[in-house]
C-alpha cells in the first residue's frame, strides 16, 4: 500500500465506513439485548400478577355460580 497512495486512501475510507456501520450495529445489538432483558422481567411480573389474581377470580366465579343456583 505504501507504493500506491490512492489504494491506501481507498482502503482507509472503506475501513472508516465499516467502522461506522459496526458502531451502529453494536448500538442496535445493545438495544436489542436490553429489550429482551426487560421483556423477560415484564413476563415474570405479568405471571406473578396473574397468580395473585387467580384466587380472586376463582372466588368471584364461585360466588357467581352460587348466585345462579340460588335463583
């Protein structure tokens, strides 16, 4: 490359372009990892909330069934 300065400039330009593209892709990968992590946490919170609500729903359904049989 030292013998061909034009080729060296071209290669450096390619390296610069690829470095910028890699930087953008790294940011995107970090963002995707963050989203995946948060979605796992949210799934666990939803699961816990549903488990907490389950006895309440069962009690409500039982009361509704009792009211239907009383009528």
